[in-house]
C-alpha cells in the first residue's frame, strides 16, 4: 500500500511518498518521506497522483 501527499511546511510545497511495511508507514524511496520529499524542488507543486502498474510498480506525477 502506498500514499502520496503534498505539504507546505517548508518554504516550498513538496511531494512526499510512503509505503506500508511491517505495520508502519516508511519512506518509499530515498528521502521520499522527509526533508524535501521525493520532489526536492525550488517551486510549489500541486495535485500529486499515484498509479500502480499491474506488476506493482508505483508511478507518481504532480503539477509544477
């Protein structure tokens, strides 16, 4: 199970990505759930979207 969200607690709006593992939420990639998130940008982002491929691979998109 995965979750993606936007957050504006830093100077920019960043995108964060987590997965459910061993009964807790964890980063779904390097720094994807902390610091500057998976997006790591200098602008504001919005509308994160998550799709899961038939093989289980997650794909993320967002607007800049």
